[in-house]
C-alpha cells in the first residue's frame, strides 16, 4: 500500500479523546490537530515528543485535514492507522503472501454475516466454498520482539470470535488474521492480562476450528506492506 502523497512529519504533543492528536509540524512549527483513526488505548505509543507522520486531505468536507499514519517507537516505524489493515491483508492474500488463504477465485470486503455483523474479508472458491476472515490490527509491544493483542478490552473482538466459530460449525472455514503494523516483532501472543475474556473467546474459537495467522508489516514513510509470517506463541 502506497500513500497517495508524501507524509508530513512532526512531533506529538498529545493524543486525547481517542480520535484526536495535537502535533507540531516540523516544517512550519505550526501546532495542528490530526484525526487519530485508532480506537484502542495505544499503550506505549503516545509519548509526547514522539516523531510522527501525517497524511493531509484536500477534501473540503473534512473537519480535520490531517490524519495520523505512522510514528517512531522503540527505534522502529509503527503504523497506527486502523483504517488500513483490511486493505493490507487483502493485498497480501491476492499476492499469495498468506499461503493458508491462497487459491480462492474471489475476495469481497465487508459482507454481512452472523448476528448483524460484517466480515472483513470473504473468500470464495470455484465450488462455492467460503472462508470468513476477520482482521485485527496489532501494534502493542511490551517485551522486545513480541507483538500482543489487544491493547484494551474489546468486547466486539470477542463477539467476532464467537461468530467465526459459528461459521465453522456451519461447515465453512474461518480465520483470524492479526496484522502486526511494526517491523520489530517476530512473535505474536494475546495480551490475556489486558482482556482475559478475549483470550478465553480465542481459545474457544480455536478449539472450534477457527484458524489464526499473524502477518508482519514493512512500515515506511512512503507506504506499508504485509510481507512476512510472524510466529504465534499462544
């Protein structure tokens, strides 16, 4: 995934009200408010003074012109925009980078299923077989090299696991893809201390036959790509 225009660098002042971040732009010294498309706690990723990169929109209907895309943390570039993971995983599947999800004829996004939900990606094969794929963004790292999910309690995430398990019971395949938007992690696990209910739901879904994949990203200021398998150590 390439960014449409060069990103704008700055320094984080603060992240607040979940979806807002004040940033001082490097080039002009102006302090602006950017949209933060990330509903999580961003644990370890909101230190004032951190270097960040923003995209800018010329859409006159947007209240906030800037969007927070990337930051520097622990010496690495980290993608924090949770609007991108579905597209990144879609590209990885179409280019055969997730071997367990290769070989399908069609890929559709945001398809209704379950109990008033939408699946992130629905894969369909030539004989009508279906695989339901749920994507979760991962950027929490508390121990060097170990990515973890979630960074805050996610009742919605646990609900998705239950619905994926239901799809398996109906005879379909279902998979969780944890997209690690940072290049400095080679292992993935669940943050069961942060959300024990999610960890329990994951264990039950796995027992039901839901598959799990963790994919690591190459994060650059000109784009982000899901390029490598990350070991799951749950």
